[in-house]
């Protein structure tokens, strides 16, 4: 079983479109969407949710009004201005509370509870290409890295159960905590970039991250033909950074059409982008297996 994580270094490069196409081309694969802050793989795969699970992380202060003596000490001590007072009643603003626990520790009447914080949900779903493990982080919620780790762990567990050949992970953009949680321990990463200055800059950052964790990195340039000169520069610098240049995907309106239809482009037609992605997949299979 091989775990491939498709990452991008920045948003909007086309990694989800590539992931969905790989899902259509792979056989016996488990899929995971680790972009828990703004998941969108489900828009193409149209999953049917089979199991839904709450995700708890950290704590949140809650004042019991019946036991509160309205001394205001909690408001004085809170560094995050999360304690609000109105008409002599104190309440915790859940959006501002960082769960540090200072208010609970120093409350003279013991009127503050500190329950686990509900931060989101994760799902096990059926799709036309197999099982999809995905999640949704709550608005303003924390610990996206922990939720990503949960999604990956569940995907791996299910893949072992059915003896899958592949775990295909749609990773989050950037190089932060969610990306680190997505790629650590993976067999390889595929970085999808675009021929722009920002694309080159962010690609080099994400390749440095993969190199730090000693994970083999492949690179493909999406919409390469809108700037062939920059494409050449990016491929040269990526190769110098130790990555393997896997190929190029041309600009193709079929990708947008496929998205509108809720399909991967390889399902829609056998056009230029579809053929390029099929070639990328064949190269990956040959290299990783």
C-alpha cells in the first residue's frame, strides 16, 4: 500500500482536480481530504455519508450563572478579552476563548466549567471511486493539524482493512501545521504548481518541507502553456531542490466543465488535460510500485 499526498504550497493550483482524476484512474484506493479548513474534494466525488463523528480538541470555559458571585476576577485575568459582562452577568465569548484555563483556576466560587471543545466533524463516506474520509473544521476552531491526523489515521486503518493498494490524500495548501500533519510518514508527495512567481516561491517552500521530512517529492506544472518560460524556470529550480519533475498539464477548459458537472476531467473526456493527467498517473505508478 502506498500513500500519496497531493499538495500545492498555495491555494488554487489544481491539486483537488488532480486528486479527483487520480481517484478515477486508481483501482482499490482509499481517498482522504485533509484540507479540513476548506474541503472541496466532495464537490467532485459527491459522497454519501455513512458515518459521522464529532471532533473534540482543547477546552472551552463556561460560567455557571447560578454559582457566579459576579466578582469580575475572571474578566480581569483573561488575556484574550473573552469574558463579557452585561447587567452584572458574566459570560464567555466562545469565539475569543483560547481554553487556557486561567479563569477556572482562579475563580473563587468554582463557578466555571472547562468541558472539551467541539471543533468539527469527520466523516466516512462512499463515492463512486471508493471510500472517502473527510472532515469539516468548525468556524474559528483550532487544531486543524490534529483533525488532519485523525483523517489520515482513519484512512490508513480502513485501507489496511480492505487491503487497498493506494491512499490518495488531497492535502491542504501552504506549509503550515495542516500540511505537516498531512505529509509526515507518507510514501511520496506530488506538488502541483502553476507558472507564476508566487507559484515558484511557494513550491520551493513546500519542497523544503518535504525534504526536511525526507519524503520523495514529485512536481507537475498545471496550465504550463500560459507561461512556458516560467515553467522552464520552475522545473529547473525544483530539480535543483531535489524534486523529480513528473510532467505538465496544459490549460484546458474541460477541467472547469468537469467541475461544473461534478466530475473529474478524466471522466469527462480524453482531451489534452485528461491525457496529461493519465500520463502523470502512469509515471507515478511505475515509480512508486
